[in-house]
C-alpha cells in the first residue's frame, strides 16, 4: 500500500486517513486519502517508465501555475501540494510521489454519455488553452518527447512493415494497405508542423473526458485534471483526441465494428464547447485544419496500434493475440466514418467560428 513516510512528507499523519486506490487511470498509481471533517487528498506515484523525467512534469506545472496566478488568479488550476521541505514531489525508494488537492463535489466519467458532458468537457479544455495562450514556451519541455509526432509514428509504421514477421504481415496485409492509402494525413502534418501560422501552444495532450472534473450534481465543468502531459504542442492534438474519444458510442476496444459511428450531436457539442473558449485565439491556418484534427488523431492512433501488432505487441498490453490488430481496424473504421461526413461536420465547425 502506501508507506506512512510518504504521507508524512506532505505534513500529514497516515494514521489519520483511510487510504484507498482511486480512479480509472492506467498510468500512475493513484490513492484517495480520506480523513475527518471530510478532509481529502489525492496521492500519486509517478510512472517513471512512461515519464522518464518526473522533474519535467513538476517544472511545467509550476511555470503554468505561476502564469495563471499572475494573469488569471480566479482560474482553478490543480497544482501539487509541496512537501514540508518545499519540494514539488517526494522521492522515496526510487519512486516519485506527489500530493494534489481533492476537489469537493466533483466527479468524472469514463465516456461521454450525453452531448452536454461532451460540451462541458471540451469547454474546460478550451478554457485552459485560451487562458494559457501567449505564455512563453521557451522554458517548457516535453514530458513525453514526440508524443504526438505523426511523422515519427508514420516512420515507425513503415519500419514495422519492413521488419515484421511474414505471418503477421500477411494477416494484416489489407489493413496495412488501408493505412498506406491515408498517408496524405501524415504528409499534411509534415507540412503543418513548421508553418509559422500553426505554432505551438501549451496543450494538455490527453483530452479524454475523464480528465475533466464535472460537478457531481449538474455535470457542469469544474476544471481540467491529470496534467502530466501539459507541454508545447499543436491545437490538433487536444481537439483531435476529443473527436477520437467522444463522438463514437464505443471505444477503441470494440470488436463489433458495426457499432462504430459518428454521433453528430456529440461532435457539434464538443466543437461548440471548445471553440466558444479558444476560437478567438486561433490563427487562420488553425481554423482551416479543425476538421483535420480528428483525422490526425484517429489515424495516428490506428497506425500506432498496427505498428505494435506488427512488432509483436511490445507496447500496448493485450488480452488476446489479435488485440492490437482489432484496435487498429477499429480506428480505421472510425476514420472512414468521419470522412464520410466531412461536408456536414465542416459546416458544424464553420457555424462555431
């Protein structure tokens, strides 16, 4: 469980709190500390396999928090509680731990069950992007380098095709050809990433709906959480991840591909929510590539799954032999469904700007 020395490092007595595992995240180990008078805290162990340099996370959060405190002091930005010696994290037995405040009367959902939830979550991500617009990015570093670098992901995909065992390559032949037919998505990214009108912003990079806290009673947005991947990036990363994870009624794990669809009301809700906040800060080039955001993220995730399948399932945990293959196929179906509705969905975007 949790060593009492870790809790005491943050000025608390472990004996005064009930400590339970908390949340549905897959990366960090998270615990809820519950004490008397409804005192609650969140304690997390940072996954150093994913985050090689936890100090970068702490530094990025501190820079963002200081900027927001100066320019937008009323904004709720969840920052770690320092240790008794003033550190952002506590290093214990070769592990990094941090404590963050528990936000009362808050909840999170693992999937968007109503357009209102999609709207509220997207609006919170848009609000944070708007308030952080203009921050000096020079001192920020990537907590996961090349996380959403489609050029790199596409190169890795091509290398996996070259080196894959014949059995896997033959099994996935049709899906490989499908992915190669959409290579224009990677080519577009290559041209965009150096466009001065498509610059870097401070992005969340993991905009699944459970990374927003909602009011437990009204489901209105409260704030963004899980800020480990807050780092410089492109607008298409955050918007694209919302499109990828909010608009289909089923997740990337669904094997009945007939269940995959584009829920237009959810798409409209998330676009309205996000663009109502961040829209005024966008360049012309960013506005012109808002539909592309969904293509970009769905395609990138699809080729990442297929790359892992071709490489022998070395990155994503699997529960059966074709797991990564089916995840990849799921994402390609979602991409095709999105492209089928491009004209209608672009009209939705235009109405939001």
